[in-house]
C-alpha cells in the first residue's frame, strides 16, 4: 500500500459495498451497482423513515465491519507466516483504511447509531 494514509482513507469514501460487505466497486465513476452502497450512503439510510432501508443499511455496515476485522486478521496472519492463509475476505482491499474510515469521526457512525 504505497499511497499516503490520507489518500487511502479518501479512497474508501468511494468503495461501493454489497449487503455482504464485499467491495463491488472502488471508484466513484464506476457504473452504479444495484443494491450496493458507499459507507456515507449507508449512514444516510440509517436515518431513513423506511424501516427496510434502515435494516439494509445496518446490515451492510455490520457486514463491512466484520469483513474489515477478518481482512485485518488475514493481513496479520500472512505477515507473521510464510504459508498462504485461506480467507473469505478480499485481501486486495485496504481493510485497515476501511476500518479506520468507518469508525473514525468523519463518517459519524457512532452518532448515527444512537
């Protein structure tokens, strides 16, 4: 990950996630994927009057956080071991930046879940 930290965090704003927490697209100019949202979009949906939208948004956020934890653990294991570790999480995704962006102050995740 040769990019500066601030650029890595900025890039996460444009990650589009499916409801399983997988990255469906990584650029804001990518073609829109139905049923997939960026983290800022998911946060806005948690405030929706439509309970099904709130539910989908919360499931997406939970799935992304789970994938980020899994991805961080996989990166840690691979750096401590020469063997290839099997994981269900895409190790090409910058999960450290995803986690930091998701729980950091910029996204206001904690205040939206009150």
